[in-house]
C-alpha cells in the first residue's frame, strides 16, 4: 500500500485525499483547523496537524515517514514561501507534485503552452521555484486552469455580484475537479523529473457564450458583458501526449455541480 501526503485539505485537497483513499492508498493530510483534522479521522484519512504563527505554517510534529508521493495543494497566502522552506526539508518522498495555476502566464492574447513566458513576480510561480529548489526527488508541476466542480463555479460570483463583466469576448480557461484528480493519477504512473503540465479543458468559448448561456440555464437574469477580447488561451495538450490522461469532464456539463440559486 502506497503512502500519500496531501499538504492542504481545502476544496481540492479533500477531494483528492478521498479519491486516493478510495483507490486503496494510505493517505495522510494536513490542516491547521481542528475541525478538519477530526473530519479526516472520520473519513479514514490520517491527520497531520500544522501550526500557524505570524503567518508561517510549520509541523506540530515532524513527519517520520517516507512518502511515496507528496502533493502540495497550498493556495498562495502571506508567508507561504517561508512556510514551504520551513516544512519541506522535513519531508522524505519519492515524488512531489505541486498544483500550480495557469495564472502564472503573461496576460497576453495568445495561446500559452508550458514553454510560454511567465510572470516571475507572481506568488504562485515563486512557490513553484521555491519547491523546486527544496526537493531532491522527482518533481511535477500541474498548472491548473480555473476550477469548477462541486459547489464551485465562476458564474456564482457573476450572479452574486450582478456587475457588468469586462472582456466579454475573451476566452475562458477552465477545468473540472474530477479531471484534475484524474490528471494527478495519470502522472503518478511514470513521473518524469522536473516536468510541467498545463491542465485545461481544450474548448475555449468566450465569457459571453459560456457564462451568459449558463446563467440563462439557471433561470436567472441575463448577465451583461462589455466589449473586449483580451485574454490568453491555455494549451493543455502536452499532458495528453506524454501521459495516458484524456480530458473527460466537460465544462459544459453542470449536472453534478452545486449551482442552485439558493446557494449562489
């Protein structure tokens, strides 16, 4: 039985932990939140408590296991770089995966692949570089497009705030949570050293086409989109070519998404 450590038990980290456990893995996960630690126990996940002081996160107890895989799902936060420098040297692992963001690419109206220029001052890119400098094992970066899935979708923000939406003809770059988990499972099979993969649904409708249509399906008022088409398109085909991964969870299918009007 393989040992997995998921650093971060948020929206993605929790779903990933449960998916790996259901596949028969021995899963450890982390949180500073006592309620989440108790939830892990109830779900059969081994909890590892983190302590946060002065915005810096550290281990309550130093891990004493060698993990087959460590998956870092930390979001960017004040003190995250110092936290990674504090935590990573204590971890022994054969493979480290970091769930990064396609937001690191320059804000230009063109197709962006893994070789495209990045914003070096972007905190998430600095997290990539920080982890890269600290690990001595295989290391994979998954740059994820905007997340959709259970109880999470950008249209919720638009409907809640009822503001005009800029750049209505700009392309959307989204990925379903289930495809993220599937992508992680695929790169575990034969990981390459220090590799980067974009994970983004291959279709890129405009904001107006996508969010406008979705809002009408939900039976709400019509969204207002302003002129403009400035925005990048994320090319997520490399992971198709180099692994067994295939995109399966369409951004147009919302049956399983929790988008009830009373929960927007």
